[in-house]
C-alpha cells in the first residue's frame, strides 16, 4: 500500500527574503569585456587572500598578498588605499561579483556609492575599487568577508544567496548583525577614536539588540528631510 504523499511545505518569505528575490532579478551578470591586466606570477595557496598592487602608471607590475582579513584591514586603513585584488576559487569570479552587487541592491545603495568589481586577465583574481561609502572601516571589514562568501553563490536564487551569505564563520557567527545590515542598518555609532578589531570581533555571538546598539539606519534622503525643529544629527560613518 502506497504511503500518503507528504504535503509540500512552502518557504516562508520574510521582508529580507523578498528584497533578496527582487534584487537577484535586477542585478546583471558581470561584464566580461572590461578586464584589468595583472602580472603572471604564482598564486599557489592564495585563495581568499587580498592583494596590494605595485603599479607603474596604470600598469600593475607586482602583487603583495595578505591572507589575514584583520591584517589587511589595518593595511588598507590609509585614505589613499582604495583598490586591491582578491584571489578566489577557480571559476567563482562571476559568482562573487553578482553576490556583492546583490547585497548592494538589497540595501538600495546609490550607484555612486557602489564598489567597482572587475574581472582580470587571471581567471582566479578579481579587481576591487572601494567607493568612499565602502571605505568606511566597519563596511570595509564586512566587504572582505562578503567577497569570500560570494564564492559559494553558485545559483542565482534566494536560497543559494542566503546559504552563501552565512557560509563563512565570520558571517554565520555574526548573523544578527548581518541581517540588520541587509535591513538598512548600514551606519555605525562607533566613534572614530574608538578601537576597532573588525566586524567579526565586534559582533561575534551578539544578539539583535546588541547589533542595534552599534548599527543604525541611514539618514533620510534629501527629499525626505526630517520635520522642522527635528534634532536629527549626522551619524558616524555616513557620507554627505
């Protein structure tokens, strides 16, 4: 006798899930024509590393690789440090670019604030240029984690996006903060003078209420100015 068919349980769609699904439809595949030339040097065991470039004019002549995100965070603190390379698993460059652009679409980031991501002449390396918005230390620390997570974005579905988003311990162990970031809490109450050990150290094992004490929502857009008499003040980490 045949058993009864199991009733299909539909996936519950949260507001963040809806944003993910909408954003996936909007993001376009990476531009394969616009590539950056990089020197042909050994890249053994460099997957997941971040590269500082030596340049002569516009030509990249050398690369210094850093495998530790925290050390790279310190090295990239200089205001002039705006571009770097990321070494990834083979054939995952498009996945990473789509993944990061999907995150930007979810938080409705303005075009001028978005990060520049390009393929390079090496199939295992992508070029990254920070916008002033992503240069802010809290976001920059998260971005380097997202670059690594993006390698697992193998299918353009909400389920795969969420799986990739929490595929690394530094995002899975800071899930409440990552979720709040996707909801639009992309500014920080951290003072510039305060010490900063990176996204992971700041949010590891913290709950949603803890994340909200550090993260805050973006200021209203110019067309949505606060009512007259409001005491709203600029938030740390916001661009004008």
